[in-house]
C-alpha cells in the first residue's frame, strides 16, 4: 500500500502538464516498469491517441481491435505477454488499464513490467493508480491544453471546439444508471448537444438540436444550454427552466433562431420522470426486448415565440429499461437515393446493440447509421444518448 500512496502523492503534486512524467517515474521506481504510456480516446471514439511531445510520438491504436482498445471497451485491465529476445526468461507483461472517472472513459494507461513483477495484488494497485491519474487529468485540463490536444486525431473546427467544451463528458455511471453519448461528425459538429447533472436524488438530462450551421449554430446552443443550467442551478422546476431558456433565446434572436430540446428530470429513488419536449429530439425505449417510441405532446422550440409556457409530462422508467435519445440527424439521415433512416432502422440498431454497455451504444448506432448513408461524412449533426436505468 505504501507504493500506492507514493504514486498518489506524486500525481497530486505534479505540474498539470507533467502527470505522465510523474506516473512514469513512480512506476519505474516502485514497480520496476520498463515503459509507461498514456493513451486518450479521440473525439470520434475510433482510436486511442498517445500523450507525448512531438516529434517523439507513438502511433495511435485502434479502439476496436487492439489490446489497449480491449481494456477501454471492457473497462477492465487486460494483460498480454510480451516475449523477450532470450526466450522465456526474457518475457514481460504489458498491462492495459482503463483510465476512467466516475464512468467517463478517458483512455488507457499501458505499463510494461518484468514477468516476475506481475501478480494480482500488483494489478489491483496499478488499476487504482490509473483511476487516480484519470481524476488528475480532469483537474489538470483547467490549466493545460496537453490532454485536450492529445485527444485530437484531426483539427477541430471552431464550432466543434465550442461544442465539446460545453459537454459534461461522454459517459458517466452511478448505481442507479449508466449514461453514454456521442456526437458526429466529431470534428465538425455545430448544433447538437447534450447535458446532464445529478444530485443525491435526481438526474437532469437535456438533449438539444440547434438550428443553423457552423459558428451561428454553436452560439445558439451555448446560449440555450447555459440558460438551462442557470435556471436549473437556481432550483427551478423543469417547465420553468424551459420557460427561462426560451426567454433568453428569444430576447437575443427575436424568433429568427430557435432550439429544440428534450428535457428529463428523473427521481432516482422511484424512476418517476418529468419531461418537457420542445422540438425534435426523439426518445425510444428498449423494455423487455421490445423497442417502442415514447410519445410526448409537442411543444414549441425554445426561442421561437416570446414568453411561451411549457408543461411537464410524466412517465416512469423501470429497472432494466434502456432509453435512447436521437436528434433529427439520425432519424432523418438519408441515402443517396433519399431513403430516410427512420424509426424502423433505428429500432433494429437499438436491438442489435442491446448487449453493449451504455457508453458503447451511441458510437455503435452511429456506425450503423453511417452504413445506411453510404458515406462517412453526414449532411447534418447526429447525436445519440443512451441511458441504462438500474434503479435502486
């Protein structure tokens, strides 16, 4: 345990941009590690990008078919044997450890150890060190761009930069639920967004679909999301949150631009849900093997008219339910011949991904959507959010 304490102290006292150097020193000194590398998931969730200083960079590794990707997807340590030049006596082990903060999957810490240094106790300590490293990376991102830069496989557009900075994360987990979300095109997103926040008793979840393109769409979404957060943090009920955000958007745009949003407030103890549907995001529910759309009374998007009144509706989630939220860039996505994706194809995608964890579902659904379009770059933003409800 002294080794673990030493590692935690080194990470907490390291400069924000030197977390990898700090963990590398500790693992070399305390665990006889031969090498230590940190990989962070890129914005598109397709590769794990190495955290290193150019030009001394490693190659990215696939999220889908690599040992590190296996640890990332399963969220469990994965150990592989690395043969040495001198036969069995030279064998080492390479341990891939998920770097995750409260369910938000950041990346993988890869540690190469002499074969004799690997045992279950050591593996447990290394997994804890990877978790501490994840927490320190999240804190360090307030003071350095090193880790945000490392996540980039390509250049982000300015609109995409603004949208990604607005997000709470891409996944999170609590005993009552698991959440996962993804935006496409990851490096050029401009209008769609999601937001969530939890207390001891409630989960608030917003899925938004802003009109327009580029910077203008991003500015609209930023205004609306921050207005919703301001109302939520003031303790207002869901319908009043929508009304306040509606007024903020209308006051600025005077009806020229508006934003669709689906808002949910979930009681963690009971599964009782209050919802406001102001626009186009849709909700589908997978319950006991059957997929069905959850209907709502349509209400006006935020900012379309002055002083719109909103009414919250109620429904309930049951343990085992999976809720999948999608923007119009998913269900309206069309082939070159004009055939829309639609609810039937979306239901099939939800069925085909039912065995995946919530954090993996959005990316998997978007991959199936890309196959339907027949082209890699969508014409419109596409957003998928997945909520697995366990209840108490």
